[in-house]
């Protein structure tokens, strides 16, 4: 299954990536001491970023079985 996002969704996700909320989650990660520096991790996009943004927006992806 294909999941579509409109321009508004993409802008919203971009704003989330730049947000203090995301930075705080990365800084306060339980295993932060075992990971690359925060500055480096903020440059990358992670699966959890999408999951956190979807939860914040109240959106859901289809179950994995339906995504193929």
C-alpha cells in the first residue's frame, strides 16, 4: 500500500524536525551517552521522528502487512 502525504503534511513534518520538542527528545534519549553527539544526530532523520510526528498529528500509517 502507498501512503500519500500532502504539502501541508510535509511542511508540518519539516517543522517538527526543526522543533525544540525533537531536540529535547534527542538530548534526553536514555542511551544518549552511547550515541554520536547531539549535533550529528540532529542532522539525521530517524524512523522515530516520523512515528513521533504522526502521533503528535493524530495520524496513523497502515499496519505493516498492508504497506507492501
